[in-house]
C-alpha cells in the first residue's frame, strides 16, 4: 500500500520565526502562515476566509528562517503534515496539526526586515531571491 503526505501552501507570515534548539543541538524554527480565500456569498457580498497554519522548520532551514523571515512576508512552503497529541499538566488532552517544512521559498521581492540585513557571501545571491533549500537534482531514471 502506498502513502503520501505532502502539502504545498503559500501565504503570509503571522509572526516572526522563533528559533530554539533541541537538547541534541538541532535548530528548530516555529512560525505561522495565514492563507486568505476571498469569495462571493450567496447574495453577492464579498466574504473572506482565513486559514492559520503553524509551520516547523529544522536544521539549516530553521536557522535561515530565523535570519531572513519576518511577519508579513509572503512565502511558499512545501512539506508534510505532522499530528501530535499530548497531555497538559492539568490532565487535559491536546492535539495539534502542523506542517513540517521541507522547502521554503520567498514569494515577495521585499528586502530583509530591519535588523536582519546582511551582505551576501561570495557566490551567494541576495536573500530575497534565494530559496531557503536547494531543490533536488532531477533523476536520470525518469523516462520522459
């Protein structure tokens, strides 16, 4: 049996990325994205529906998110869904569905936020045009 867990979302950051580290030193960045859908209601009135999604990035992606992203920036995220359950200290059961980012790319062309400016390293393109993770090389196995 085959399984697939893949999501593609594009939206605006609802808060600045928060960077922390796991006990073994792995960087983890958490931030949120808002995705708006505008549509006409039954009487022709304009309606808007907003979906808020929590995003988690790990490793170098997490560090780059913390350095280069800020609230309001528009980005594209490719990742997978992650469902977690836990119990609060008061004994209440909680659950959460989030997206673990595998590839992140800026959509807007704004410059870096104040306080996050930096000069690109030798051979590096400006941050507002660079994907946060390089795409995988195409496979020679594909018959077309």
